[in-house]
RNA sequence: CGGGGAGUGGCGCAGUCUGGUAGCGCACCCGGCUGGGGGCCGGGCGGUCGCAGGUUCAAAUCCUGUCUCCCCGACCA
C-alpha cells in the first residue's frame, strides 16, 4: 500500500506530499516563502552543525552582516548588479517616509562584505581574511518550490580575501572539497559530480565557479553548493587593497561560496521512496525510534532501558509509547518522517526475549534477542548511511550515459545525465541544449575531477535537466 | 508575461449544466471495543459556498464586475 503518489509518474507531486506528510515545511504567507516546521528545521540544524564545523576547520570565522544593503553598494560591480537586478526586493519607504536611497534586501552579500573587507584589510599580515555568515537572503523567484527555490532562504555564505590568485583559487577548492563535497557525501550520503560551471552558468561577477551537482531520483540535476573565484572584480569595485612586504599597494583576490536549506530538498529527492523520507542517520533528528506495541510494564521497562543504553553511546533515541494511537499509524508516521532505524517491542515477542529491528533503507525486519538489541540498533544506524550512499551512487552511475554528440546528449538527458566531450558542444551547443530545456551542469576532466580552468583541453560536459 | 485550472467547515473534495436554503472523506472532541501495519461501532463540534452588485418568491447554482491562489513555461542557490 504505497502511502504516496508513485514518484516515477508524478515526481513533483510526490515531493510536495512527502514535505507535507512528514511535516517538514509549508508555504509561507508571502508567495514563494516557506515556513520550516520543527522536524524539517531539526534536520537543517544537523546539516548546519556539520557544515559549520568544517567551515571553521578551514579557517573561516563567523560574523553577521546587515539584511539591508544600500542600492549604491550593489551597483558598484556591474556584472553582479546585472545578474541580480530582476530578482531584487527593494525597500523604498521606512520610518513613515520615502527613503532617499532605496535599500536592497540582500540577495547575497558580496557587496557589503566588500565594503568591510576594504576597511579591515590594511596589510599583507591581515591576509588571508576568511569570513562566513549564516543568514537569510531574498531573491524574488518567479517559480518557487519548497526547499529548492524559495523567495527567502536560509544559507551560509563565505567571503574571503587573499594576496594571490593561486591562494584564492586553492581556498575555493578547499571549501569545495573539504566542506561541501564532504558534507554532501559523508553526511548526507548524496554522491555529487564536481566541476566548473561554464561561462554562461557562472555566478554574476565571478571568474570561475565550482559546483557540486547531485542527481535526484527522477534523473534531474540539483546544484547543491557553489564556490566562486571572484578574481579582482570585487576588490577593484570596493577598493580592497593591502600593503605588501615591499611597501607596494596591491589589490586582493577574493572568493565567495554558499550552500543553503536546498540541501534538505536534495536529501528528500535523492533518498526518498514511496513510503516517504529516508534520512541519512547523521542528520536524522531521531536516529532510533523505539516503538512500544502496547502498554505492559515489562515492555515499557525494556524500551526505556534500550533508550538509555543507546543514548549513552551518543545516539539520538526516542520512545514512542503513544498507545492511544494505533500501531500501524505510528509505524507509518515514523517511516514517513524518515527515521533510519526502528525497534519494535511488544509483549508477545518480549515473552520469548526478542524484539524487532527495522532499517529504513530496506524492507526487512529482523528479530534479535533483547540482549543484542542495542548492538543491532547501533549497527543498523551505521549501515543505513552506507546503504543510502550506495543506492544513490548506483543511481547516478546507471543514470549517466556517455555520448559523443549533441543529439545523443539531448536524447540521453531526457531521463538522466549525459556526459559529452565539451569539444562536441561548446557555447553554441550549450545554447541549443538550453533551447531543449537542458543545461550544462558542469565541466569535468576525463577522470571526473575538477579541471584547472574551463577552457582546458579534453573536458567533458555533464548535460541534464535541472531543478 | 503567455497557456491551463481552481476558490464550498482545519485539510481534500462533491454539489453548479437542470435555482428550492449545503453534503462526503480525513482530521478534531466524547464513549466503548480493539491493539504485532493507517482497526471497528456509536455520538458530537464545526461552513452566511473568495468578494461586490444584479435577476428571482427563492442563488453555492444564473448574469456582470472584481480579487486571490495553484499548475506548465520564461528568471534562478
């Protein structure tokens, strides 16, 4: 009995259903905005914690900058304004009167950071300066979708300044692999393709953009995080300079990088199945749910003991003893919410000294002795991550077709990813792909690694439909 | 902005063609039975049918106007 619509025929509907039924989020009062509910936010908090640890390990410090940006700031970098102006929300009135200069609600903060990087950086000794902020931004989207593209969203944006182009490039790559790729694969169990954006897909104002692209279960691509080399564009526009060892005044090289609550959407669409969400254990708000079949002193005691034993090893455990709610309903609800491991304790089994352990990545439910329950549950939590990653990796592998020309790419990308020699595509081919509802998600080397530059020889284009 | 569709209890819908004073499922509340996969029986709360005007003895239903929302496309983390 599938709880949700079949995802193969109606993926968007299935996606919205999971979000609603698992009580993750709902639409906000303003079109395109989102209310994140406790379960969805708890998932996000775990993602955020893993991300924040890695950001700090990479040497960046957290700060907070203002929500409102004077319009003039944004205008200082020409390409940047042009890229963002259609989607800006602008405050023109405050304190009961019209403002002299309109205020932009930040769509991203390169421009304010630029202003302050310029003030804070005097000497080469101040570099590299590596800052990060957790904040909400607003981009007036024409076509919103919960978690994937909302007009207001929550994210992390890093902004750094370096003495050399190489230093900036190396740091961009460090963030890309040690923060983004690491969180996506090791925490969220989402395998990603990594590479460079084409000139057409690049961030407005960047000289180079690195991306992590995931494949969703319907074969469409989702951009999950980007890191930008900004060259000296913003340094020039905001006068971010320093005095070098030899006394000369130099322009900085800056970077920016971001990832958002979109990752929650990526988790849903990568791992979800017809029974609902399947959460990677590292971000599951509840990692083990211990369900009491019905009330009985022995059952309750066994459940509480198991909870304590598991909690002692650092697992997030909860006991569901709401026996006024039918068992079937409770089991279904935890499945919908994606809890990785479920232990069922009931009087019949318990009389024989056993309990049941079910893993959310498969349908099997195994019977184990009460004495082994804690070990079995703990092992199950660990193996759910690997199983989800393995399943998603296989989907990505089998969903990617190697092709030699544009027509074959267009054909293959109707149901998955196409890997095409960039020489057979180029900017003109890219326009044709766009006309067919496709895009070049990234450019990679033959081995699949991130190329040194987007105009290197022997590159491959990953072509797909995208969210 | 172009193309479709919808506004009726908290949610999802029927009723509109053919006018007669609002109904179903879910949820919620009460009582009981049940209890190893969304269980059963009984009782109950809750809606001036998006808004404004018109026709009529009578409007959710017909007419005019208006507002809003959703879906597909174009913009995008």
